[in-house]
């Protein structure tokens, strides 16, 4: 049985002293199951999403709701005859949920981006797939204030090389408006994305096409039309990855991921802070001589963050004053 440890913290992006723990829960299922993302909901509770195994050894999307004290509320499964999994979860403007997922049952190829929308109690409302003849995996989802969606991940069907970072913009009905790939001849992937305070897009991930070693942490900024503004890599002779990015109150960025180039040995947690132009200000590793990772797969997925608003489809907006940056609300670790 797989279990999940959830610790709810009074926390901000950075703190001068350790945050106070409010509660913790160990959660499990009778079958092989994993949570990949979580979100604080407008009622003060927490929703988590990932996959649950079925007897035929395929996976279904798994959405679970807990109240503000970590007490179980409800759970829902969504899927077809093949494997599906959710890597990204948000609460929508309508107080339902949008799951950034992949599906092997529906779509055009081996696997496709799958945008799945529900109401506030997990009842399915609509879903759409995006992709080509090969594999695509959605790793991040956000909703515009105009109620369209922004998806980011990676694709084998389109682009310049092996895998490329891929973003898709949809309208409020889930219809694809436009998409763009980013990368070189190697394996390049987005694992997170956000809207910046200046109305642009920021992507974090992994690149084999650029950088120094066998794969570097990758930070890419584009304008609202998808045109690249700049691209930065961070790493050494080993392998690095960025699984989460956030913008701080001082207009800088924090990248969370892993490194095998630096640290105490094996693979260590790695935090990198950059300025607004992506230039490194400092970095720190955390861990001992064995493998630890903030790679976007078990045993550790990511920290959950709250983003109050994003730009509309036509005119970028500044996020709400006082809530203009993501805040760390909880940490989830799979065991």
C-alpha cells in the first residue's frame, strides 16, 4: 500500500524561523496509488490529485478532498480502459477543479494532454485532449481570468528534437487556441509554469539540448504571445531538474528541483534563486549521501502553492495586490 504524508504549515515563500505545524495526516489506499499535486481550496480545505491503480494494472485519475483539518471528504476516479494520471491540479474560478493530466485511452496518439474539469464536489463537467501521433504529458495547468486555460508539459509529436517543452492555450470551453514548442535536438521538458507579475510566462524544467552536463535545470521566459525572451540553464557535469518555480515579492524567482552535480552525494534537493532576468543569485543543496529528489515523480512530488489570478486571454492583468505571489501552504511527500 502506498501512503501519503501531508503536513499543513503556517508558511510563506521564505521565513526567518521555522513555520508552525497545524496538523499532519498519513493517507493511503488499498491499491497502488500516488498523489502528484495539491491545492488549498476556497473553503479552507485541501484537494489532492494523482492516480489510483486498477486491478488490470492501469491507472485512473484520482481526486480527493479533505477539510481544513485533514479529515476525508470525498474522492472521485476518472478514466477509461487504459492508463490515465493527473500531475497538476487547480481550483477553478467557478470553485470546481481542473486536472492537468495525460490519457492513454483518448486522444490522437500514445498519450495526450488531458484537461479534465469538475464541479466543487468532483462531478465531471467536461474534458478535452491535445496532442499528436506520439506521446504528450501535461505537467502544469492554470486558468485565465477570462476562464480559458494554460497547459504546459512536453511532447514527442511536435518540435525540434526528442522531446520538447510544449504549451497549449485554450478558451473557456477547452478548445485549443494556439500552442508552441520550445527546445533543441535533445530531450527538453517543462515540469512547471506560471504567470509572472509583468504579464509574461515562465517555465521550469529539464534540458538536454542546452547547458553543461547530462541534463540541466532549465528556466525559460516568454512574452504573452509565446515568443522567447530569454532562456537560462543551471547545473554541472551531472543531471539537474526543476520541478517547481515561484516568483517572490522582490520580483525574483525560486527554482526547486534536484542535482547530482552538487551536494552531499547521490541526488540532492536543490534550490536556486535568480533575479528577474534569470541570473543566479544563490543556490543551496539539502540532503545526505543517498538519493533525494524534488523530481516530479514519487517519492517526492512538490510543494503546493496558491496563485490568486493570471492574465486574461487578451490583456495581461497584474495579480491582486497583497496576494501577488504564490504562498506555500502545504508540503506533500509520497512514501
